[in-house]
């Protein structure tokens, strides 16, 4: 893409669909629409989950007003809840 002067998403968005198809074939249409934030592919909610993400906002770790155990106590509980999720329990269980 750099050889064609396309270095950023804005550069990609500035190209015509025909130009992108000429240089990238079938993928050119995908690039054209992706640069505009349009993806008409159906959502597949029935796929097997491959990863899990969780986020919490915690107080600062280096808080002078809280004992160390209180600052870190929630982390093991959070990881335990994720580890008990059925799809991950088998993968995280020790092998016998």
C-alpha cells in the first residue's frame, strides 16, 4: 500500500473502490468499505469463545491508607470467577 501512497486510514478512504479492486482484487472492496466503517457481514454470536476479557477500576495500588492485603484481595476473587466459567474450567484444570 505504501508504494501506492496509502499509509493511513485516511489515505485508504481517499481511494475509489475501482482503484482498490484494480490493485488488490477482491480484497479491494473490503478495504474500501472497511475504511468507511461499513461491514455488512452478519454477526455470528454462536461461535465458541476463544478469550475472555474483564475490567474493573481499582483504587491505586500504592495507597498509603490501606493495608496491602486489602488492596489486592479482590484480584484472586475476580480471576476465580472467570476460571469457573464452564468453557474455561476444563482448560484451566490440572491434568491427571
